[in-house]
């Protein structure tokens, strides 16, 4: 209902600007097709109906769902931190070592020989190594190694997580600095990465730490894809969009235009690499059904500026936009580039 309300606000102004006789040039029932466009550097990847991919932003809430795949067979099992190891001596049971945790430095302690590094060794390799070491102390040493507990690290993880109906999970929030703190692995920089990219990195890290531990990453809540509307509109401000949005739709979100609006030189600003690129569109031409007119589509973080009639110098417009958005994070670290999307005779702007 809100969109329809905005439509009825903007419609009388549009009819006034285009003129009834102009609208009347389109016979009832006739259909006219217009192309859709956007910035030249985004045209190849812009799908117009959906965002090509979602990039993680500060304020997003991610759901990390853990699965403990103890049923998955491994070609090679090696000892790791937190495993519980026992060493049994066949002929010298008094030397038996029962249920010793592999310490964070990867070692266990054994009679006569002291600390032994067992990290990343198979049971067979460790058994052969210990036999060789005990030959200096025992005659024909017979021993075997037993790994009595594999999942102590997983048990600790379970204690650290809350139990959800679908398994072990943890909700984490992307901080303003672009980092997220994940269980066990710590801080990850996720800003501007996709969900699959972060999911792949996490699983690589978890698999190194705990074989059999797998996680799936979901976007629980997104902070919102915002566009900004400034100038001669009824309600300037920021607006959330869930898909690529045309300038016409954006003006409707802002409540419509004011009578003082200059529709033939609407300015669009978009971040591109280390610059902010400005371009202009002639919405008046589109409303008069002129040939070669196009619907211009916006992306998140775009700024739309509707100038007042008479404000024609590009420097004035750029300064107005700069002052308006400097404290919203745009003005730091970016330079300005004026993109020629027409000629000065169309709008009075000189690029």
C-alpha cells in the first residue's frame, strides 16, 4: 500500500511535467519497449532482476551450523591435540601409560624417555618410533599404542555452543571493522566476501583442527542494502532495497518529486574501485517516451540526487553530494570521477 501511495503522489507531478498532450501521443493499448541499463562497468554482470551475488556487510548476522561427521572414513588417521593416548607394554605392564591427553604442544610424557612429540603421526608410526627409543632401555621392547578418545575437542566445542533444533549452531555478527569471531578459529575478515567463500575458508580451518568437523554458513539476517535519495524529493533519505531498483521506483520510495525538480539531469553516484563515479540520466526524456530512452537501474550504496531547476554546474552538484554523504562513509578514501552519459546540450551539465 505504501508504494501505491507514493505512486499517487508522484503521478500528478509527472503528468504536469510531461504534459497531457505528450501522454496522449501514446495510443490506448499500444506498447512501447524500453531497454534497461546501468553503469558501463557493471553492465556485463548486472542481472537487473536480482543481485548477482550477496556480499557480507557489517551488521549482518551469520548462522554457523556444525556437523560432526564421525561416520566419514579417513584414509589416514593422525594424532592431534586433545586425543587421549595409552601406551601398553606387553612384558613390562608397570610402565603402562593410561589415558594421557595430547598436550597443546603436541607431546605426551612416557617413562624413561620423557616428552615425545606425537602430533600428526599415525598409530603405526608412533609405535615403531617408541620401540626404537625403548631399545636403549628395555630388552626386546613389546608395546602398542591405543587411542581411547578421539573427540575431546569436539566435546569442548559442544559445551561452547548452544543446541538448536537442527544441531549445534552459533549466531555471529559482523563487526563494523568487517571481522567476525567464529568458535575455536577466532577472527575472520569477511567484509565483501560471499557466503560460499567464507564457508570454504572456515571448513578448511576446522578440518585442520578437528577431522570430521564440518560447518555450513547461512545468512540469518542482513543489515540491508541501502540506496540514498537526495535533493528535490518529498522524503530524502536512505531506503532499503531487496533487488536492483530503477530510478523511477526509487523516486516513488522517496515519496515522489517536488515541482522544483529538474528531471532532465538526475545525478547518480556509485562506488567503483577507489573512485566514486557520477553519471546523469534524463528521466524527462523517458517520461516523454522518446526513442533510445532507458530505465536506469541502481545498486546498493548508490546515491540519487535530484537537482533543483537552475542548479546546472557539475561542481555544485558534486559538492552538494559530497557534503550530504561525507559522514555516511563515502567521502573517506574515494576520489570523484564524472562519467559522461550524455552531452551538455541535454541537461546543461558540463563534464
